[in-house]
């Protein structure tokens, strides 16, 4: 098994072998220099912004800042850890440009997820939407999912990015989010995939998985072989 070293990828992409990165652990405001503390009682910073739940690498402030920087928009973003009941995190049934199999939300009535809520203005929303070609931003149904109060705010509308390809599944069940090296061992159980990818060497596998033709082949194979599942998410009103 390859060692966990840094593998460069697309601008704004997390390191694949440590995906999804280091999620935010306390509320703050993202700036060009890092995350500063959220000013006590400063709710004006949320005016005109939409709440988006991140369950993957967008919850890592470094990844979010890199994406916004690359789009040439403001990096000033209020953000805070959050707990949402009724959702768990699985893998999307596609390979991202960086060579990793990314996260995606999944409906789970008895489950819960720790994610990061970001409050984005319209230009930041457009930039983040453009950075997620394999996902579509949808609003979560407030009657289906319970979002614990975030920084004293009861959120009535939160959006999330759902995979347009569905979820990676084994025996019809979505695969829970794993580190990529462990996921590679799960993928190796498929003899068709194992014959084409050196899944016992995660560094090499990631490099090969950056080939877009191989990404398309793997996505289509999963679909043909029945290794996909619906996310089951219940949506609410149309997002901003």
C-alpha cells in the first residue's frame, strides 16, 4: 500500500488520500488569511446569504477558500459546524477530477451527520455551483430533516449538493464514506475493476483515476453492474 503523501490535483481540490480534508471544528468567518472568530452577536454578517450544508471537502476551509479564490469572488464566508438528523454520508458513484471518489449525502431516517454550514452570497453560490459539475444543489425538506441550531440560529432552509450520478453501492446499499485507501480495498472486490486498477497501491490508483476516460469507464461500469443506489433525499422549496 502506498504511503499517504501529497498528490497535486485540480485547483481547489482536496488531497485525495486524506479526502475529505479537515472539516471546520468551531464557528468562524472565512477570510483570505484563514478563519477568524465569529464576532459575538454579529448576525448582520448573514444578511442576504443562503445556508448550504457541506458533507464533503467543502467543509474544509482551505478547499472552500481555494475554490472561491479561483473564481475571483470574495472569500468572506460565515461558517459553522452543524448536526443534521436524517442524513448520513456515502460516496458518489463517480470519480472526481482529482482521482478520488467523493462524498454525497444520503437519506437515513435513523442517522445523523456532522457537517459544516456555510452562508454564501449570490456570487459565491454561483461560484460553488460551477465548481460542482457532478452535483446539483437542492434544498432539504425542513419537515424531513432536523438541523440543530447553528450559532443560535434555527435554520428553516438549508441546501446540500446531491450527486447527479447516484451513490456507489455494494449489494444495493450505499457505501459509507471512507478514506480512499480503505475504499480502494472495497472496490477491489469487484474483479472487473481490480483487473484494470492497481488498487493495492492507492497512490498509483489515484494517479490513474485522474484519467478522464477511465473515470467515464468506471462510472458506466458501476451503473451497468448495479453498483449504484438512489440517495433518497427529500427536498423542499427551490434553492436560492
